[in-house]
C-alpha cells in the first residue's frame, strides 16, 4: 500500500505507524507498506517542522481482505461463484452466507427485497458500490415485511455495513424496523440512508415497539455519516432506540421528520448513554409525549457535542427530555426554535433527580421547562453559553449553516471536541479560524463556518 503525506506547511520529518502498534515503521515522507495478515488497520502519521508537530490518526483506514465477493441484484445469479462481477451472486444473503472473517463483499447498485440479513458473528465488510449506474447506491427495500439486518451474535466494529439505502422496514410488536442489534453486538453502520422504516403495535400491549430504524439492546454500534428521515415508532425512538446499557456512538448524522408517539421523536435512551457528535435534529416530533428530538429516561448520561436542534416539537421538551435520574451533557450545541405544547420548548426536566448541563452552547433560555418541584438549577447553562439567535442561513428551508454574523462562530471550546474529530457534518475542516482573529476556535453547532 502506498502512503502519501499531504500536510500543509513545511514539515521536515515524518513518522509513519502503519498498524498503530506504537512502533515507527517509516521515516520517509511518502512510503509503501506491505501488510502480512488480513484485518483492519489504523494508520498514524506524526509530522514536524523542527519547532512544532502534528499528529493525524485514521481509524480503521486500511482493510486487508481475505477474499472478495460480488453481488449484483440486476445481473447476478446465486448459482455463480460470486468471485467477479461477471460471476456475481444475485442476493446479499448468499454472499453473507459464503463470506468469512475479513472478507469484502461488494454489492452493486440495484434493489434488493431482502430481510433479516445476518452476519452470524462474522467480520465482513459489506460495501455498496455504484457498479451499474454512476453515483447510485444499492437499496434494501424490505417492502414492509420485516427488518433488513439482524445482529445478535456479538458482532464487533469489524462487521460493517457501508453505503446502502435501507427503506420500508416494518416490524410489529417489537423494535428495530431496519436493524436490530442485541446480545452485545456492536457493528459499524456508515454512509447509509434510513427512510420510512417503522416499529408498530398491533395488539395494544406495548411490546417494546422502539427504534423505528435501529434498536440497540445491550449493544453499542458505531453509526457514522448516516441520515434518518421519516422513520416511526409506535412507542419510543422514532429513528433510534437505545436500551439496557447500550452506548452507541453516533457521529455526523442527520435526523429529520422522524416521529414517535410517546417519547423520543428521533432518539430514545433508557439506561444507556450514547455519544453524539456533529449531528443535526430538525423536524422530529412526539405526537403525544415528550422529547421531540431526544428522550433521556432512567439513568441516562449521553454526551452531545457540536449538535444542532431546531424545529423539533413535542408536548413537552421540544428538543430534549430528561427524566428518572438522567443527566445529559451538551457541549458546543445549538438549541433554537423548537416547540412544545405544554412547557420546555427546548429542554424539559421532568423530575428532581434529573438535570442537564450545557457548556459553550447557544440556547434560547426562555425554552426551559420544569415539572412541579424541580429547581431551575437543574439546567446549568453557566459555562459560557450564548442566549442570542444563532443566525442560521435559512432555517425555514432546512439550511442550518451559520451566517457570517452568527455569534456561534469561534464561540465553542476546542477542549470539548472529542479526540480524532477534525471534520464537521459537511466534511469541512473543524476547527478553522472563522472570525479571522488569528486563533482557530471551534464553532457552536454541527456546521463549521468556512470563511
């Protein structure tokens, strides 16, 4: 594998660690490295100009595949060997059945009416590609007849779904309309679009109809660069439900127009603590309950960094609900122009055991709501928060980038940005010197202003 340094400035020394084992593998500016074993590899580069240094780490940057299989729903056949495009399988199921650990499965753009696809614990990279039409994604259309994927065999981050549209999943009297993760299964889900998936009730008995798109039960998947729109849950978590010590990592994701009847129009957390970074929530809602975007219920302590909440709605807690000893922390976030029928258009604290901490946030502090007996100190916005309009470019039409006059530019705290996060939701550099004062400081919200 050839590696090229594209650092700006004038570095004079380089240290490459091609497998992140702590040993320098090359001191050359540009290098070649041969991997001897299949698997995922993280690459680390340290550059220096003699007076200062910088480090770039690319997590899971190189996959050395044991073998490659091909799927083409338009032209393949499951009686083929699957070892080339001209001899491709027709179904994703067949490829997952044949493939083994660290195999790469390339899936051509086509529509696959498949359900309950299962990795069976194998470390497979399932990659959608535009083989038939440039720029197209493969679509898994469940036709309202089940979910697309089931993870229940302790899959790890090395079980990967990449670049699919997953739509029209439907489960009844259970959770996970598109994907179910349970039994300590934590796959990687990246570059996917989830739309029109649902978890519905047919027997009026509240059978855990949670997570219209993804349901995490004692599992912690990594969800990266995904969009969730128009997903629905009869009970909790229109897009994502997180239960029973689950700690999913959700990065660079957009949630819009998802809904739940009771709690958590986009995300519902119950005894779990997800981590959310560079995410946007707009137009999510709870029809009759609380937490239009996110509900934190029962000892939840999620960490939210550089997220934007706007245009979400509920009976209470238009953006966020905290209940039963839950204590979310929001860093560098925007909460503005959400709505509630009863109280707390931005944040609602439902009991005195719950709280919410905001650090370097832009928030409408007239949008706080407190149940009877809950002190107003349950929401702590004392750490460098801004209470002025964030000045979105065009919120009415869904553009939540910052105007050049926004008070959120260079108003966050760099130390609160998680390690390794150097891009915003658009993929632009984060952090940049947006106000041109000579110091690069992170912006508040999901998008970094680009001067």
